[in-house]
C-alpha cells in the first residue's frame, strides 16, 4: 500500500463531467490498494470571477473578506468531488481548511502554511475514506479563512503530502508533464522525464506556471516526491506509479539517466510578461545614490528584480534601470516620486511592454557559453536586450514584449531542445 496525494487543477475540475472523470481516476488508485488524499482547485476561471466580484464591490476591499470570497471556489469542487466519489461507490468526505485544520500565517491572500493537524484525517484514512481537501485555503490563528496566493493549490498538495509522509504527490493538470518550454508556445517542446527541484524552482519563479513557486520550494525542503502528469487521459492510461509524467527530483537522481552530460546544457526556457521596467534618468553618480532608490521600494515590500546602472554621464550623473512586478508599478512610481528629492533623479520613465526570457539548467554550472549563445541568438534575430540577470543555473534577459514568442522559439532551437533532436 502506498500513500498518495492527488492534486487536480482548475481545468481538470471544470464541470461535472470532468469531476466524474477525476472520481474514476481516484477510484483506480483506491482499488490498487492505496490510501489517497485529493487536493482540488476551483473550476477553471472561477477564482478570477470571484476576484472580479471583490474588485467590483470595492476597490479597497478588506483582504480578510477577499479570502472568504475567493476560497469559495474550492469549497464547491471539494464537495462535488466527494459526492462524485460516493456515487462511484468510494467512501469519501471533504475537509475544509478550518476543519482539518490547515493553520497558516495571517498574511491574507498570500498566507503561508504553518501546520496541518493530521489527527482526524489519519483516522478517516485508516477507516478507508478518501479525504477531499480544497486547495488554496487555510485558517489563521484568529480563526479567519486565509488563501495562499494564486496557484496555491499546488502548495496545499505538497504540504499535505509532507504532513501525510506520502510516497508521492501527483499534480494532475492539462499537460502531461513539465516541458522544455510552455508547449502552448512551442508545439515541438519536449517533455522532460526528470527536472531537479532547483531547476523547477527557478523555472516556476521566472514564469513557468505549471507549478506554483512556493510548492516547489516546500517540496525541496521536505523531500516530497512530486510528479506532474495529465488528467486528460483515458481509463486505459498507465497508472501513476509507473511514472508517466515528469518527476521533480534531487540532483543525484537527475544525472542518473542522462547519458550525455556534455550536451545537457539547458533544461528549460520560461517567459514572464508580468514585469515592468523603470528608468530613473540622471541620478547623481555618488555613494549612497543606489541605496536611496531601493531602500524605500524594499520598505514598501516591492520586489525589484533586474537592475542595471549605466555608465556615468559627463555631468556626474547616471541612469538606473530596473524591473518590478507589473502589478506593483503604480505603487513603485508613487514611492519613487515621494523620494524624488532624496534620490535626486531628473525624470522617471516606465514601460510595461517588456518580457523576461530565462534559460535554466543545472548543466550551466559546468559549462561556459550559455549566456553568449543566448545573446548571439537574439542578436541575429534583431531582438534587443534591455537588461540581463544571472544566477548559478539561470540567465534572464529583458526584451520588448512583442518578441516574446519569437525569442522563446529561437532559443529553444539554439539550445537543441526540440523533441526531434532528441530522437535523432
Ligand atoms: P492547473 O489549473 O492544473 O493548476 P496551470 O494552468 O496552473 O494548471 O498550469 C498548467 C499550464 O502551465 C499548462 O497548460 C502550460 O500552458 C503551462 N506551462 C508553462 N510552462 C510550462 C512548461 N515548461 N511545461 C509544461 N507546462 C507549462
Ligand atoms: N483556484 C486558485 C487559483 O486559481 C488556486 C489554484 O487553482 O491553485 O489561483
Ligand atoms: Mg496551477
């Protein structure tokens, strides 16, 4: 007997037919003798709809009430799946976040899971019941409902798997694994058998939304075995324990199956259109000037990502360019304008029509030339690079948004990631 967590995303839960198909999939795992907890998302589009209601009700809504509203989508799907399972002859019950309880911080709309009380759930699993748990929600120390940030059901599932000491956490979605890049942009993207935690963490944080970034960090910390696989396969599809999807693994396990370490440069490419670029023109070129820009942004909890400081103008001033999340642009401008005297810039220019393209791979650690391939490839296509940032296993560039798809495609080819190249 294995213990598994099965997580189903929004498209997998979109409508009663889909929920019946999920119930059938869960039933197969139970029939194979496994103990199962299921974590579900709201139906696709539902959370957006609920967020829209909050905004319509008031632009200055109370985040505590926002969480009450937006967590409702998962309450509905968890109840519906429990009903569908019961109808299929599988004993099941739903457990809302506060009923278990899934305790979180009180940072509404982006709360962190602190603890899951397993006593009642263990008894239920031991009695042969399937536990159906709404993802994305928890309860804080004041007894208020919280949510974990968009895409947070992945994190609920991984936290559940860690608390249950599950053998595997299977994340069912609308693609059959993690690909070299978003298969909706590059149809010839290749499905990866294995990705390291570290690579997945980087990929998720630079825009590959197949897993929520926090869920990968948690899986890495807790050593949870995560598999990404499709819920859109027929009844005769191979069982999940044959690992048909993509496994997120530690580095030792990753290299085990790579025959040609030399050619393993890049694992994946991601893009992110949700950044905005700000340039402060004519900032005094003196010690402390950069600190004067970024300290107030940090105080306002605004995450600055890429930074470039141009060479000094003759007049002893310089231009500083950086990116912030597009959602924080208005606040950033306000904070910077408030500090204008202290910073001493002449002009603030901003641009939301930018995209960040990132190439990620642990192979980069031992190979030179990854960045230069990226710059040359983009240059040959006439794509201008506006900013660059790197980590040990990642290179990111900022480009004009209109070139996003083209850039991802040409880089995918340049690094030999196409499915056919592998077969060759
Ligand atoms: P769910 O609703 O199941 O949580 P998401 O929409 O959050 O699903 O994530 C799945 C989507 O992630 C896919 O439909 C795909 O378009 C996108 N995606 C982005 N990058 C990748 C990648 N490298 N591999 C696979 N899917 C990716
Ligand atoms: N329903 C939530 C969202 O759309 C959480 C999730 O699906 O992971 O963000
Ligand atoms: Mg998701």
